[in-house]
C-alpha cells in the first residue's frame, strides 16, 4: 500500500493540499487507485494509504471512500477520519460539486481536529473522477470558520499559496529520501511528495522524514531511530550542519554506520544549494558517529551506496 506522509504543526490553522497528480481538480489518480487520508493519533499530521476502488461510477466511488474514511485504519498510528464527531448524514454530487452534510456533532470538534478531518476528507474525495469541489454543511447550513465566515467550496488550490492568508501557509515539495535496503548495507531512494508548514525549513523537513522512517510499502528500512532528537539544522554557503542528540547512535535496524551517514547526506544533498553535510552529536563534530566514521569533516553525497 502506497502512502505518503503529510506533516502539520499541532496548532495547525490551515489545511493540506493533495499529492501532485492526485487532485480531482487537476490530474486524475491512477485508475482504480485512490489515496485515503487519515489523521495521526494525536492529530499532528495526515497520512494516506492507497486503496483500490471497485467502481467507475462517481457516486459509488464516493460512497466507498466515505466508508473507508469511517473505518479504523490498519496502521495503529492512524485514526479513522470519520466517526465520533464527524458524521456524514447526507451527500449530493451535482455539476462537479460534492456537498457533504454533517450532523451537529461536527461543531464540537476542536480546531486542530476539524481542520485535519476536513483536509483528509477533501484530499480523499477530490480524487474521484467527477468531483471538482467539496462543500461542507452542518445540519443543512454552510460550514463557517472561527470568524463566522462561510468556508465555501474547497479544492486543492484552496489550501496552498493562494491569497497569502493564514489558511494558506503550506508548501509542497517532492523529496528524495534514502533508506536502508534489506541487508542494511546499501541505500534505496524513496520519493515522497509532502505538504508542510511554510515556516519549516526544507532541511529540517528532510531530517524529520528520515527519523519518521519509510512507509510500510516502500520496501526500505529505517536508518535513524525514531527517538533520535534533531537539535538543530542550518545551511551556510553550500554546507548543511546537522546536530543530533545521542539518540542518533541507537540503530533502528541492522544498518552499517556508512548507511546511516549517507542516508542523511544523500537525502540532504538532493536539496538545491546543498553539496556537503557536516554532522555533530550533542554539538561535538570531532567524534565518531558510532565507532569508525569520524565526523570532523563535511561529507559529499555517495551515489555508489545507492542500490
């Protein structure tokens, strides 16, 4: 199952846009394949899992996806999108606009939950062939934001870099991330398209995604322990400086020291303007990563370790 992770800050006040190529308002998804979006358990980001739909009829596919959104996902890190406070009582699809009417309990969702649930629903249903816009209502009345303004029809473009207002504070980037192969001695490139807060640096995003690890479907293995802490990351001239806490020395998988190093270096040097990466542990850059690799130099990418 294909999935891509979407990072959002916990005080999120905006929403997320679709993966490139998945939006119903732009390019259609792969036939039969749809990304179904779910919130993470703590409502800190969205994750999508690829599903195969069984019909070409827009109304039937919409029903099928709403059922998927209402089911508990297999991944224990995720919550079901619909249910509890977010219950759809009716839907109408006409002239490309999908109107969803929720029960009154929807108004009881807190801001973070509401935005992520709304984003997950819109992200998922915009992939249906004949759905160009999604409208939310609550007990037949248009959904309003915290300031009492009607939210209105939503598309992928509604949420990203549109008017510069608070709701549009996200950027989209396709990352080339490098994770371990099954032997832990080589790297595999995994491409992920991510929507993330615009005040987050691309370098921090890359490192956080490496810590998060590959998806279950990626046929790749983690190189950094999930408990590893990123203390700082910055770029000066063409060198990216990354400082970890001691958790970086805990292996999440049977990987070589070189694989851990170049997972970070190769991933970061995919970003424009970065040619070298200097690592440090607890601010010390003249020690070793684990036992052999001395960190007293800035490393360039190593294409030979990639399978």
